[in-house]
C-alpha cells in the first residue's frame, strides 16, 4: 500500500481525497490507495467537489499504479513513450540517446533559455535539471502552477531540439 501522492493526481483530485481523511483517518496520516479503493465510482463522485472527470482520473491512476506494481511492464513502457523525450533514457542523472548511445549534458533548467513563465513553473514543480524534465509527461506538466497549453507547447517543442543539438 502507498500514499495517494505516488499517483501523480491533479490538485483537485488530491484535495478531494485529502478531505476524506478528516472523516475516516487521523489528521496526521496520509490517505492511502487502499482507502480510496474502498469507494465505488459513485462513492467517489459523492465526495465534495469531486466530479465525474476527477473520479475517472483517480480510477485511471489507481489502475495504472496497480498494473505497474503487478510487474506488468507494458504500463511503464507506455509511460516512457509518453515522456517529453521518448528516445532518451535517464540513469543516475545521465541522459543517453537510446538509439545511438550519445550522452547529453544534464543542464540546469535556468540554463535552457526557456521563457520566464516556463522556468518559474518548472521551479515551482521542483524540477531543477534537464534529466528531471525529460522524464515527465505532458499530463504531469499540466499539473504545475501557471503551466498552460502555450507553455507546454514551448517545452515540448524545445526539448527534442535541445537534446539533439547537445548530444556528445
């Protein structure tokens, strides 16, 4: 069992589930995935501020988590294909092109020359280095503060160009 923080939920979903803690758990404990799994889909929708989309998001994230924990790697392979740089892997902070094994320096976010909005949003999301950024999906970027469609488009267009241009 794990806390719901491992599910990478939207802010609304996380807050809705955290609200259930006041009714069923001690205030100093985390809401665990097993606690959320006790709710039916209709039961989730009855939580304050929980709409159909938010309930569907939670169900989908729990299903993905369970698949990943069961040892079925197809979920993690799908996750890798959805990252900002699917042709690159990060191992111990080293960024490597999967096809030609060339390495890319692990630059700081500040040195990438992204817009101020993009840089600040990434900092608020605790993303400090390129290796952390390229493992994210567009969905994960959407959850960052002030990260809208234009900022996500800027990052998704910039990352592949930057990685290719800086291979060593």
